[in-house]
């Protein structure tokens, strides 16, 4: 079964053709990041306009690269939630138009479920159930993936997402948007124990996260030293901050797995590209004899191949939309 998948939830316009949920026949990603970088973050109105310009050529390119015609497709999957509403609407309306004109079924797909599905592409043997840490620019969740379309939230952030905290700390150090990747690179040469940063815990919810206090602590550290005219070692600040975020994420994730008796652990989302997070969880799982899966780095960020993968399982579960499908800025992964 061949699915054309479309993604436009944030600042990447993407299209892909995926066969049977696991085989990527094509994957095109047009990134707007250079333009948003001028403003230090995503400007929603600019994102919508650029999606509207890019969507037709990106979809055409995906079909050409896959060597597939519209007549050879079996369904169209599209990200309909969560994300920037104006950006999502571009993909949803394009997909609706294409579905109406071709008669192909329209499959609404949740963005975070798609991030999880990137693992089905990178790890062909992976099947639910498993416990997944979904960490992106907008979300930080621990999710029990009971089946391909049945999920339960075990823990989540009470304030900032991990990616957001990385980006804001990086911006304070003068790194370009999205700073998470730059901060990760700079941290490789630093000492993770150079600065003592807090490990915020949520008292009544042991699997929940809180990153805003940690983010404020590193921003204060940078501002205070600037005011005193002291020069901080940037690599050491990056390494200490990365270590603190990864410590919070991995401690709660491992604890949740132990308490729930889960022995198959998976990570997903933009932050799953983080080198220390990948290394720490690989080692922690290996120590315990658990299985550990992660997406290949090229599939950690936003793309449409993962939408084609999740869309396949949504289609099999009967999740087909009418032409009145809408986009939603927020929607629980449990749905
Ligand atoms: O999943 P994603 O591409 O978009 C959303 O759905 O939000 O995640 C983007 C986030 C950004 O905050 C970016 O800085 C972060 O993922 N990110 C990283 C790394 N690569 C991307 N954060 C830390 N380390 C990385 N290597
Ligand atoms: Zn994403």
C-alpha cells in the first residue's frame, strides 16, 4: 500500500511516499529555518506563507522521486494536529483538495504519533508495545505505546519542552535558531560538571518534567557573569546544561520503565538527535538488559516519511477523515 504523506506543522514543508508503513520511496523536506533565523524563532505568519508557496513543488518532487503517479497511490496522510494552526491548514487543505480530486482516502495523522513512527522506518523489527520518550521543540512526553494507534501519557512537561529549553539557553549564548543542535555540538568540548545546575522535580508526579527553572538558572548564570565582566567558558556552560536536561529526561524515563515493568524503550522527536541523550539511554538500557531503539538522525526532525509510516497504521485502524477535516493547534496524543 502506497501513501503520499504531507507535513506542514511548523517550519518544514515536507512530502513523502511510503510503502506499507516501513519503506520510504521518497522524502522531500523544504526547510524555512534560514528565514526564521533572522527573527530568532519561528514567525507563524511567515511559516504559513512559505508552506503555501512550497507545498505544490514539494509534493510533485516527492512523487517524481518515488516514480509514482497519483493513480498508483492508495491514500493521502496529512498532519492535522498539533502545531501552528496557519501552517497546519496549508497541508490539510492541500491534502483535502487532492483527496477530493483523486478519490483517495484522507488519513489525519497526529504529529507526535508520527515522530514515534519514525522508529518503524529506522528499526524494521520494532513493534508496540513499548515505552517512548517523545521530545521535541513543543512537547516532552513519556508515552506508553500500547499499539500503533493506542497510546497513554505517563508523564509530561509542566512548562517548557526540552527543545524549547535548549533553544532558549542557546539563544542567550548568541547561537543561531534552532540552537539545540549548536548547543549539543558545543557541549562535546565542555565539562558537564563545570557548573552546578538544578534538577527540578515535580513532587506529586514523578514522571513529569519541568524545564523552566533549569532554563532560567542557566540564563541567570550567563547574565550575572556578563554583568560582572567575567568570561564564561561556553563549552562548559553548554555541557553542564545539556547534562542537566539529559539527566532529568533519562532519570524519569528509566524510573517510569522500572515502575511499569517496560523493557523496550524508544526515543523520538527533534531532541532525540541529542548525542548525550542517545548515549546515556543506550548505556542505561544495555546495563539493564533492555532493548533500546532510536530513529536515525535524519528522521529525528520534522519530515513526512514518518507521517507516511504512522498514516499507514492509522489507515489500517480505520482512521479516515471526511472532507470537513480541520486542523488543530493542540490535541492529545491519546486522542
Ligand atoms: O521535532 P522537532 O523537529 O520539531 C517539533 O515538532 O517541535 O524538534 C525541534 C527541536 C528544536 O527545539 C531543536 O533545537 C531540537 O529539536 N533539537 C535538538 C537537537 N537537534 C534538534 N536539541 C538538542 N540536541 C540536538 N542535537
Ligand atoms: Zn516535530
